[in-house]
């Protein structure tokens, strides 16, 4: 079975979040499950540097589709190749005017969205559809699997390109419904989206064109990255205004929990750590903690309960709740380390709060993969107090490193962490701390329970050992996706139909 996997990030070549980790791990797991997977990626500079071409470039069909196909001075090309480090087969979407520029993949150096993002990512969707409909005479996928809003137009373009002929089935995975790829209604014409589809049953969202909604409306199957999130997005609270459209397609929605690549996230072998440990001998964790305290300017107190967060600084991630609970955390003898970047107001509030507790709290901003590994390995508790969380990977990393997750009971966090209730401690299922009231007081209540458990060393060690024994590898998700692909191939599709069902 041939699968075209369409995304915008790939660890370690380009990463802004968990999408990159999934892009590196899931295709490899699908390969092991018997699928032949090729990735389609924009040729961002860092991605192109890690890929070696191994076949002549291919022209994209220019009939219909986005205007950028015909207006770029250098026509966009598809370059078959492979990732140098892993050998993973890929297609690079080569359009230097769109992807080879300073700044990030989605924003410029000043943090502003690129003004031509609609064209940049419409082209990605068009390239996916073209490959799905046979643009490469040597390899045509059986299924096109598009990820998040950046690839949201791919399912729609597949049907437009097919016309009344056979349509390659598509899967659309929602990694975070809150980011929808919204653009002006006037962009429809330039993107080759028929005017007839700009309505409530098509791609229209409060007067704007939504790439996310296009994926939801025209994909043959929709997945989310955890079972609970698949149910949560059907509600007004977490449906981000799309809950009605999602409820209309609920029979096509399933939740498949993300996994972890334990070849990368393993405290016994992690090359980014200066000491190693496992569930049988955890002494190396104390050395990592001591070295992190020195690095961040925290007091070297081995017994201090070290809380940490590695995250975007955003309201979604719940970091605005932290300043209110920090004084009590420090008063109880705890420390706090945060690595992240994002909302300037939240960053400012954290800095102000931490300045009142020198030597006990530290904030590092930006993205630093090595420091992320060290913080997760060194801490005693990893904070993931998200308002909503489609899956979350940080809590899974924390479990593996014996860093007990403290999470809000939503999405993948609720699917993967069992609270340290007396019953769960007694039956051996406890793996972290779960709170239900999304507020500073709710978070503080869970923090207090972490201190209470730490005062019972035998129980703490038992929970820690159980946490480290948990496995969320990619084998099971890959099998679930493979079964989904097979079900699509075994279903008689409505060829060429643009009617949402």
C-alpha cells in the first residue's frame, strides 16, 4: 500500500512543535507495518539541506489550481529524493520564491504571518493532489494523508483534479483545531477554489476561507491525535466554531493516539544528557538535575521538588496560571524551570514572578532541543496544564524519564496520565497528577498533591517506576492508520463528488 504523507515539518530538519516529531516517527512506523510511505514537504532551506535528490524533478499540472503555479518566475517543481540521515523517501516542493526566505516556516523574523501564506500552502495541497492523481508516472499513492491546516486543501484539490474520474482517497489529521489557516474570501479565486464551495457546507468560516475546514469537509476520513480529543472537538467548548461541521461528519472521525520515538526519547541512551538512567537504576537522574540547576542558576538542592515546563508560552498551554501559584510552590521548597517562547504578555508575567524568587525559578526563552531533553530528564514533575490538548507529547516524554506529569484532564493528557489518587496508588496504576478545574487554584491543588506524594518516598518511587514502564510507541498507531487506509480502499467512493457527507 502506497501512502503520500503531507506535512510541513520534519525532525530534526525543521521543528516548531510536535508535528515535526510525528512526521519523523509515524512514516517509519508505517513502513514497518507494511506501507510504502513518501513524504511531501515544502523545500524550506533547513529541510532541503537534509535531503538528497535521486530522480529528475517533475512539473506540476498548471490547469486550474492556485494562480501561483502560473505566476512564479520559476515554475514550482517536485523533486524526488530521500532524507540523508534516515533514508526516508520524500518529494520536495521546490519553489524558492515561496519557501527559501529568512524567518520561520509560517512567520517572518518579526513574528508576523507571511502575507502570502495562502498561496504557499495552497501550493502544497495542489502538489499533494497532483501526486495523488498521477503526477509521478513511477509512483502513485493509494492514499493521501494530509496533516493540519497547511495541507488542508489537498482533499479538495484531489476531487477537483479528478473531475468525474476516480479519486484517490484522503485522510486528514487534525493536530490542533485552533490553528485553522484563515484567509480572505477574495483569495478563493486566486487559489482555484470554486465560488460554489464558499458556503457553510464548503470552505467558508465566518466570511473567511478556512484551510482547516476544507480538509474536514472533503477528506474521506478525519483523525485526531487522541481518542478523547476526537470527542471534545464535537462540542462547542472545544470545536473552535467547527463543531457543527464536525458533528455532521462524526461517522468519519476517529482518534488515534500519537506515539513516542523511544530511539530518541530514552534516558538510558539519550546523547543529549551527561548522565543516563533507567527504571532499574535512576541515580543518574540526580546528576542531570544538579547540572541543570547549575546551568539555570538555581540553588543546588538535591531534595528540592523541581517542577518544569517545556512548551509554547500561550493561553492554550495554561502558562498564564503559573505566576499565581509560584509563591506557594517556592514556599514549600520547590523550584521551577521553564523553556519556551510565545505570548509576550505571558513571558513578561513569568519573568516578573520569577524575579521575586532568585535561585528558585528560571525561564529560558526560544527553542533548544538539547536543553529540552535536559529539563525533562532533570525535573521531578513536568507541568502540562493546558486548557485543551489534542494529544501532547511532553507528558509522554516525562513518563519515560521518570518525571511525573502534572496535567489538566483534557484530550491526550487525560488519555495517558492516571492521577495519584489513593486508589490508583494502591492498585499500582498511578502515573502523575491530574486536575479538572482549569484555574490557578486547580493547578495549585495538584502541585500540593505532588508535594504530599514526595513526602512518602516509597509511594513516590513506586509511581515513578510505573510511569517509566509505560510505553506509547508508534507500532499501535501505525497499525490503526494502516487499517483505516485499507478501509478507505475497500469502500466505493463517490468519484468526483464535491458534496460533503
